[in-house]
């Protein structure tokens, strides 16, 4: 399946940020944070010990967070809800910190836990909110409680901890974004290889290759474009083009001028355009099929990204070679099929084609089918003609008769040579009597000095075509037995 025009290039889209509370692997993600939390809560035994109420509130808070993580159907909730449990963690730390003496408790470092979690698994907006949570939960007691538990010197802690939270959040989030992007590109490359290997037409290969290159050409939010350049006469044509929205602008051309090759022409033509450009020659069976171009306003200059785009081009070239071979084989098979169903002497369809027709029309006919007449033609005294005039003259007679009959039948009627001097025809969807008139014209169009006999039958409702053909054959033998050069119609 290839991306459709006008649609985003989402064929290879990979979820860069899966839901953090999804069931698979949840225990492994939660374990380090749970361990730090458990150690922090265990320190309440160190004097001064908290009140029972404060310990109960802190413990209830962390249990409620854990229960929500385990039991809520996160896959059915909006993405922003992923930030609620880590932000609720600030309440747990604030209660624990206040119960242990406030500023001197040592619990302020736990405020970094939700920052790290959201930097690992959330969006940047979530990280910013968490950094704000660090600042506000540290500043609020200074503003509204104060006293010995929260002296004014703690403002230094607010500023420093907020700065450290920002540094930790930014560094962790940036590192994770690099890893996510690399993972996405690896997955995209694997999917592109699999999809391209299964395509069978050059157009599908080109569309899929461009979609993959657009996804690889830069960050999701950047302007990206992929193009296929090909030589057409004395100019270069953009044979295919796609951007990050799926829009295409085909048929643009520029002259080759004095350039020696396609790659040089493309580079010089696009060098003045804004952004970074990468070009990959597509070699198919040792010949230059075209040049694959990628453009992005940022991110394309990274070496690994350029390498992967080149890999897509190389895989695409192999897929193009396979698709071209497949297309050629399909054409050759179609030609062979045509030859196998064509009578070499008269140029008419042969018995194989005839049987295909009646099979396609429903050899087991059904009530309510369209009217259909079947006729069988036999050249009179053909064996004697061959013996007297020779096989060459007999062949010429068959060709001449067939040529005359082709001009008699209506468009849509079918005529085939089904045996030596025997022919058959189908008259489709005609009123009663039309087939008999056509049969008379067929008989009258025989070459001078030769005659034919015809048996004709109209298919009965629900009758198989093969049965109608058998009745026409009986009628033919009646015509031959009655003196030849005549038409006999089977009983309706």
C-alpha cells in the first residue's frame, strides 16, 4: 500500500513517545522511581519523626498514585493525563518534607523525580510544568508558612533547585529525543525495506520511496520534500514529488543546457533553493534511472540521516529493477496469452478463447440471463476442396471466409475457429430473429464457389451455454443432411 496524494506521509510513521503507563514493560519503567520513593519514605524513622497524620497522608498519596498507574485505562485517556501521576508526586514530597522539619528535612531532592520521569517519557511541555512544580512547591512554604522551618535563606535553594531541575530535565529530554529519532529512523528503514521488496510496479516503488525519504529528511515539524528527477529529451523533469503533507507538483522541467549528466544538472538547478539538499543516483541494471533528491530546512545535514536516505535510494533502485522485470514479464505473459488464444491461420480467436468466453458468460447459465444465440458454421465439402485444390488453397479459403464473416457480425458479437473447417459465433443480447438474419448474411458472404451450413440455437432460460451449443450442433447436422448451404434453427 502506498500513500495517497494529498494525505500526510504516514505510511512509515513510528510513535516516538509511547504511553508511559502502558502495560508492557511498566514494571521495568516504574521500578527505579519506586525504589527511590521507598528509600525516601523509609527515612521517616530518622528523627524528627513525623506525626501519624502526616505519615498517613504521605503514604495515602503515594498509594493513590500507584493505584492510578496500575488500574486506570491509560490507552483510552487523553495524552495530557500521562502527566497527572508524576505531578501528583509533588504533593507526596511536600507533605513528607513538611512533616520532617521543612527545609532541613533533606527531602527537596525528591522534587527531581517527576522531572526525570517526564523528561524520559513525556513531552517538553510536561517537563516545563514539572520544573515550574519544583519552583512553586519550594517557594510556597516560604511565602505562606515561613518561620524556623522555612527561613528566608531557603530562597537560594529555590533558585538553585529550579536551575538544576531545568538542567536535568533539558539534558534528559534532549538525550531521549535523539534516541527516539534514531529508533524511529531505524524502524522506518526496516519498514521501507519490507514494503519496497513487496511492490510490483515502478509507480508504487517511486511513491513509497518518496514517502520514506520525506519521513527521513528531517524532524517531523520541519519542511521536507523528496523528488525524483529524470531526463526527458533535452530537459530534466521532476517525474515525481512529495512533501510532508503528501502534496505533489509534477511536470516541472528545466533545461539540461551544457551539463554533462543528470546529477550535475540537478545539483546546480537546486543549489540556490533554501534548505539542505541530498542527492542519490538510482542505478537500475547498471544504468542511471534517475536522481532521488531530498530537501529539508533543518536536520538533513546529519551524517546518519544522509546515510539512511542513501540506503533508501539503493533499496529503491533494487525494488525498481524488480518492478521493471515484473512489469516486463506481465506484458510478455499477456502477449503469450493473446498468442495462445489466437488462431494463427485466420487471426480469429481459437477454441481455447471460445471456451474462456462461454465460461465467463456463465456456462451454467441462470434464469433471467440476457438473451443469447449460439451458432456453429461448417464449410461444405471442405475436405474435397482440399483434395482437389491443395492445402494452400484450403487455407486461403478459410482466411477469406473468416475475413468476410468478421465484417458481418455486430460489435460485441463473438466469432472463433473451434476446429478444422468449423467455426462458432455468439450473438449477445439481441431480439428474437436477429441471430437468424445475421446467420443468413454469414452464409451469403462466403467466397465465390464455396458454401457453408449453419446450425443456430437460442439459449433457453436457465440453460447452460454448452447445452445451447449442443442443440446448435444438432441443427447443423440437420442442415448438412438436408443438402447443405442452408441454416437450420434448433427448437426454442
